[in-house]
C-alpha cells in the first residue's frame, strides 16, 4: 500500500478556484485522503494564512514545498497531477495496488494523471515508466472555466447511485442534478435539502386526507416532487465531500416517515370516504411492514462494515444488500401518480384503493423476507469458524479496516 503522494502543481492560482462548491485544493486533498493517502506533499510555496482560512483541509495532512517536493517524500509514493481530478475509488485502487515498477496512468489524451514510484533510485532519477490507460471517465482535465462545463458535468456524474431504480436513473436524476448544479455554490447543505424534501412529502401525504380527485392528484404530485428533491441531498453531499453518518441517518428515516405518513393518510382518507374499517387495517399493515423493514435495515447497516460488504458478491450478505437497495428505490411513486390520475371515483380497477392493498401486502412480504434473511445470516455466521482460528498459527486475522462514508441508503 502506498501511503504518500506528491501533488505536481503547474498552475498555483488554479488551486483556489472553485469547482462543485469547493476549491480545487480542497477537492484534491480530500480525494487523496479518502483514497488512503496519509501525507500529501504539494509542489508549491505555501500560501498565506488568509488564503487558506476557511478551507476544509485535513489537519496535518499537507506539506508544502517550493523546491522538489518528490525529493522530500519517502518512497513508495504517487505523483498526482494538479491539473486533473480523479475519482476516489480509482485513486484508492492505485494506492492499494502492489506496483513493483514505475508506472504512469494516463487519461484518454495520453496525459499523465498519476505516476506510481515504488522505490527511489540512488541518483533520484525516475526510470522509464510503464504507460497504462486509466478507465474511461475516471479523471477529467481542469480546463478553464472549471466552475461550469465539462468539469462540473464530470463532478455531478459522481452524484448518482448504482442502485437507483429505473425511473430514478432515467428521469428523476436529470431533474435533481439540474437543481443540484445550481445549489452547489450556495449555503444550502445536504441536510437542509433532506428536511425540505421531507416537509414536502408530509404536505403531499396530508392531501390524501381529502377524498377528492383533485386533492389526491395534487398529493401524488407533491410526493413525486419530494422523491425528486430527495436525490439532491445525496448529490450535494457526494460532490462536496459532505457525506456523514448523521446526514445518512436523517435521510433514511425521513424517507421512511414520509412513506408511513403517506400510507396512514391514504388509509384515513378512504375510511372517511367509505366508512369502512378495511382501509385502516390496510394502512396498519403497510405501516407495520414499512417500519419493521426500516428498523431491520437500520440495525443491519449499523452492525456491519460497508467496505467489506461492498467487496462481497455472493451469499446471504449480498442478498441482504440487494433487498435493502430495493427498499431504497422509489419507482413506486410513478405508480401512485398514475393511479391518482386515472382514479376519478368511478370504481376503476386501477385506483388508489388497489395501491393501498398492494402496499399492505408488499410491505409485509418485504418485512418477512428481511426477517428470513436476517435469521439466515445469523445461522451462516454461527456455522463459520472463529476468525482467530482461521489460517496458519500465528498469522494475523483479517480486520475490518476502512471507514465508510455514511451508513444509510437514502442518499
């Protein structure tokens, strides 16, 4: 593992230009820190304290050198281009890769983005490197103006999530990313967006208390808008490096509380209109299934290491992760919107009453599946040997190293 890096700076003024809500210097430093670098040498004279004031820079992480910074940095180390942004996961792979020869990782134009220096020669000369291409889209050249254009588009593309549902991926994200683009350089924080979208969801849910077509359609529209805006908090957090356990927890529970409010208000609205106890029972079943599943997901994610889970591709744990991602998907909002539009109180089969039936049955089935998978996981862990008894005698057991960015799936 390579723990040291040198930032090659050819345009010192560029370090203090803003891109995606933070300065270039902040983004380069935070990217290196999250990738596993423990010390970053910067090949430039240290700016005055006024220029550095207010910047989010890891404490004790940067070393400034107006001379040859690569001579001060102990090998092995990485040479990072100060003219490029690189994905955290790409740089983390290079940090952890067991390189034994000098290698240069290049972008699509053949420009060096990262150089791997596994050892220092006696005369400090760098040998001819092995040239290798970086994966497409893993880096971007900082061509002015970087506050908009290709650089910002590249940054915003990191705001999406691989587990997005079909409609979220192909429709919602276009809207939420357009909104996030305009919010990046404002004081609006990810948590502010979480609270705002949740309030919108609660207001939309309350419209279902009124048993009219116009009220229910308006409520469905507000719930859809809540779902779209709910993507902005995660986009802002990922692009600005503002992920946090608190923000993830707030987002997770606000989403589930909005769902509870929606099912409860729909049930009460149908009860008022029909004077039948059945909608209340359906609402109660939906609430039990939704809340029970949310609690199980919350406990599961708090009790495991996200980095280790992400590396697993098989078994009960992988199935649990896929099921939890399904819980985070919000494509059902489009079904709600469609049914609210076609339901005009004429007894149509495609009506909101059938939606309440579907949520009651589906949420209970989902809850049952989570209970079953949780029990299966416990049995699987019970059957495995204790870590301290695995491997050769005296060998260290595998640890849980590596922190996670945030605990919950909503963002």
